[in-house]
């Protein structure tokens, strides 16, 4: 190792500096070592690991193998379990088992274990050859450094700069909010090569040997192989190569063949067979591929180990360097490689290994038309899809492509392709694959099944028109089985539920429910009930919607889903909604449900905002943004930025509000209706605040014709209709104001026991008519509403109108109470507006002098929740432990912690603890 590190002093110093800084500051660091094959990346990694362990680091090392790319988390788990003692305990590893199909929670659970481990000392986690890492390892390496940024952990990865996918893989593992220290290894210089030779030979190399060293292009591995060859063949005379010698060939493959393929040796053939099996292989498997007894291979094996080509690890043999394996592999003719890979797959299956073990060989060795290989790949895809759907996609698509047109198995595998794309959340690819299958004119039952399978992802994306078209077309086919037809009928009702005609959806839902009951299909019944629930919610009948969603839960059990929780919130039953949200979130975290979490988070943040808890709503929204980035989900990122824009506006920061809403627009995809609808009302309110109420009114013009139109064009609710009336009046659009007031009354008529609905209707009509007494009724109706912002908005308008109607003292008293409300919740922008109204009315208050914004930095900048999080962290609590204490999710605690770090100017838990102790 020391020989290979000649000429690497600067690189070693950089790596050691990263170790020292991490140990001193307690902050995570990322170190990326890249370079061409043979330049000493592994040697540098080993040197850093050795030095880290001497410095008190707990170090775990994993290595990605080219043939292990379909083994979920293989290289990272090797690192986490490879240290002594392991960074991940046996019980921690057991806890991960059920989470492999929920990548986000898997990462969170690993983060919790590592966070706890790092409290007792710094940690180094190293993964060699990350360009070959499996997708789940790459996902984890992308998320973990950011999640653990405040813990003393060094993340060290090496990657080949000459591999085709290296830039992509490094981009995958580069954290978003941590500095990355990069080390690019180059060739050794002449001086370093002379030092390497002197180390190995015990004397300075002569001029002829130096010329041969120059032919290695400074590659440390080739330098070492050259020196070993010179010594092994006794070619030295006085420290130099003999003038009569033939010299050492520059190409490694030729060197190896000349050294190992003599007349009495069969080592090269052994290495070639081993290279097909992978970087690590067993002598039994190699013998099976050679079709020879193991005893016949032992002499060659001993030579290979003695020559330093292989390392005997007991149960397995490992190539000493990847270049040795690649040289042997590249020397095989392509046709021979294919045959050997195919034979390796057969052997592995015959000896009880799984389809996943055989799959890499079939990916490399199966030829078109190989039905057996396609079947094995199909089985492998089914095995890995719960854990890594992205890996399953490559397996199942390869299986599909092996099968010729007209093969009956191709249609079956094609349906698996659609299913796997759906599981991997690659909906557009699923649609493309489904359409390709449908072009092959399958039987009507298969056509119906394919279109039915696309229904849920199309619904989730808001592609209601496409969903409606597909199921309607499928229903026109003859010969569909009764259960599939029942599901299609229910899916058609579901597609109608978010259209402009929810009454049609209700009628269709009733038909679907009857048909589902007739055939006894519970899935069809569930879809029909969901359709009826969503149709009722879209049309503003929230009690009906709640009843439908609760019937769904009675069928399938478990916690409440998003539709039921939204209905509860719309009925002003905030306590039940919040309790259900907490239970649903816990269920998702403990038992899977990664893709549901942003929906729960968005609803929770929206409830917090309506209730006037701006800090909690902001933290929740920022958490959604981060989760959406992790999951590469667009819709809820748009929703979260829209909420953040509204929060910034309430605080009076219109510039920040505009930036957030621009982010929302940037992530809006025109083909995803749900994402496109988000932010319309927030944008209109911002335009109004900036003085362009007419533009805001134009943005909302088509949104208030019906409850369905309001949901479709803004995704807002009835509580926001008074704001629409206000914008319309300021924008001189009395028609829009009248329609909005009528719509608010419609909601009140359909929800007469809901205080916010009744109060909002009175509020909207009173604004339209400039009616002070009706505004008073609105304020009275809203007193029992859980929506503080609705109460404050009505009270502000009431005070303003009272002053305008010559009832100055009453109006000032009302506005004074509203000012207190806005100031208490941190809505500084709203408080300043009310203050201007009071000043215009001639009122003066000493406490107005205190209406300053919270500082942006320092201890005083922390919110109450942030201070509590900081105190718990200072006590040594992990994010998960703090979350349990505060009844938050670990992700939300992480969001608070990042905000605390930024405000206090610290970047680790150690530094935070010092600050907290200073303020006790």
C-alpha cells in the first residue's frame, strides 16, 4: 500500500484534513476520489481508512461489484456491517428488512442508527467503485449525508472517471447542502515512479528500466506489475533491465498472459472463467464452468495466488485488482463471454441459487428468443420489485425484449412491464409500454386489464381525461369478465369525480357500487366508494364524502387516508383530522407508504396555516419540499411552495413570496392537472397585495362558477371565497365578486353545521354589499371556527367597515383585537396593514413600536418549536427521539434542525450544544 501511495502526498493530506475537520467540528463531510482504473483509488481509500481508525474513527468499508448491481443496498450494507463492531447492529439490520420496499423510510431508519452511533465518536463510511453501486445504494448515499449533516461522519466514495456512467452516479450521490471535497487522481510523475521502483527493488532503477516505467503512463498498478515481472523473470542486472532482455510489454493483458499462460500452466484460462463469475467467485463454480474436477484446477489456483493475481479468502477467491479481472474478461471473444455467462446462469440455478443471482449473467449472455432466460429474468424482477422497482424495470424490460413478436409469453411479460413501471412511479413509461402492448391486438380481456391497471397512476397524476378515455373505450369491448368490467365501471366514475360535472360522477358511482356488489368484488366496491367520496367532496357535500371514505376504511382497515382527512378538515373537525393525520403518518413510517407521506404532510401544513400556526406550517411545507425532491415527485412540491408563498405574504415579505410562487410555477407540469392547479389563489393574492388586483381577478375568473370549478382551477376551498370577493372588488370585477359570494352561500347551504362555511358565506356577501351588520354576523358565526385566519380576516373587514360607517370606536376596538391576533402569530404583514388602518382612523398605540420582525439570525431568531428541538438535541436526543417527544415526524425535526443551524451559524450538533448551554 505504501508503494502505491508514492506521489500521493497532496491527496493524502487533503483526505486527512477532511478527517480532522469532521472530528473537530462534528459536521459531516463528503470526499469523492475519482480517476482512471489502476491509478490507486482503492489504495488511497485504504490509507485513509487506516489513518481514520488510528484517529479514533469507527470505519466501515464496502465495495460495489459490477455483477452486484441488482442486489439492493449490497455495497452500503457491506460498509455498515463490515466494521468492528458493526456500525449497524444485528437488531438494526433486522429492523430494515420490512422497509426495503419503502426506500425513504429505509434511509431514515439507517440515518437514525448512524446518528446514534456518531454520538459516541466520529465515523467513516467508505464505498469503493461507486460507479457500480446498485440504485438503492445510490439513493441512500444521496440522502444520508444531508440527513446526517450535523453528525461527525465522513462519507468517502471512489469512482472511475473513465466509466461511462460515472458522472451520472456521482451526481446521484452528491448531497445538496454539504460541501464536497473532490480528489481527482492523475498519473504518477517520473520522480514518483522512480521512488516506487526504489522501494520495490531496494535501489535506484537504471535508465532502461526508467524508460520502461515511462511506458506505463504513470499508472501505479501497471508500474507495480512491471516491477513484479522484472523481478519474477530475473531480468535485472545491477538495478537495470538487461540489455539483451525482451523488455516488459506495456499492455497489462499481454503481461499477464506471458506470465501465466506457459505450457504447464492453465492459470489464464482459470482467470478468464473467474472473470465471468465476477470480482469474487468460488473455485467450485469455476470448475463447473470449466467442466473439470476441482482438483484439476488447484495447481493453477496456487500459481494465481502466488503470482498475486487472486486473493484466497477461504470460501471465495477475489481478483487482487479489477484491472486483472477486466484484462482476463476482455481477452475472451464476445461469443465466448456470452456462452460462459449463459452457462453460469444455468449452473447457479441448478445449484439452488436464486433467479436474482442468475440474472446478471442472463443480462450479459441471453440471446434473442431465449424463453428460459426471459422467464428467469421475469422471476428476478418479481423478487426485487418490492425493494428496488428501478432495478426490476431493467430486468423485466430485458426479459420482454428477449421474446419475439407473436410469442404468447411476450404478452404476459409485457403486462409485467406495465406493472413494474407503475410500481417504480414511471407512469409515462407505463403508458407507453401499455400502448405498445395494445397495438399487438391482444384479446379484449387483456386490453381491459391493461387499461384498468393504468387507472390509479393516471388518477394520482390528475390525468382524469386520459383515464376517462381509456376506461370508456375498454368498456365498449365485448367479452370482458364481470370482475374486470365492475372495476372499469368504478374507475370511470372515479375519473368523472374531479370533472366539472360531479353529479354525473355521483350517478356513475351509484351504478358502479351496485355492479360491484352484484359480482362481489371488493376492489371494485372500494373504487366506487372512493369515486362517490371524491365526487361529493368536489361538489361541496363534505358529510357525504366523509361517509363514503369511512366505508372504504371499513373494507380495508388501517388508518384514515387523505380523502377522509380532507373531508374532516372541511367539516371544521380539525382535532379529528390532526389526530388521524398523526396516526396515518405513523402507519406510513412504520409499515410503508412512502408515496403517501407528501399528501399527509401537505394537508397537515394546510391545516396549520389555516389555524394560524405559521411556524409549524412553514416547517411542514419545507419538509414536503425536501421529501418531494427525494422522491422526485412534482405535485406536492408545487403545493408546498404555494403554501410557503402564502406564509411569506402573511409575514409581509412579498419578494420572498414571489420567489416561492415562481418555484411553484417552475415545478408545475402542464400534463399534471393537480400540480397545475396549485398556487392560483396564492398568486392572485400576491398580485392583489402588489397593487394589481385586476390581474388577480383575471386569474380567478373561471374558478367560482361551481364547487367543482373552484377545486379544478385553484384547489382552494370555501374558506378562501371572501378573499376572492375582496380581490374582485378591488379589481373592479363585480361579476366575479357576485359569483364568488353565490358560491360561498352554496357551500353554506350544503354544510349548514360548519361554522367556517356559514361564516364565509356571510363574510363574502357582506363584502359585496358593504354590510356592517352582516359582517358582524359573520364574525359571530366564525367564533367557533378552528380557522384563525378566517376569523381574523372577517374581523378586520368588520372593523374597517365599522370605521367607514361612522362607528369609529367600535371599529377601532375590533381592529385593535385583530392587530393583537396577527402580531401574536407572526403575520407581520397583516399586522402592519391593520396598523395603517388604525392610524388612518386616528388611533395611536404604544405597543405598535414592538411590531418588529423576528431577527433573521441568532438565538432570538429561533421559534418556540426550534428552541425546543435545539434543547432536545443538546440533551443528546436523536432526531427520531426528539420527534417522539414533540409528536412530530423525524423529517420535520430535521427541517427544524437545518433552520436552527442556519440561524445560529453552526453546522453540527456539537456546536449547537455549546450555543444552547450558553443560553441556559
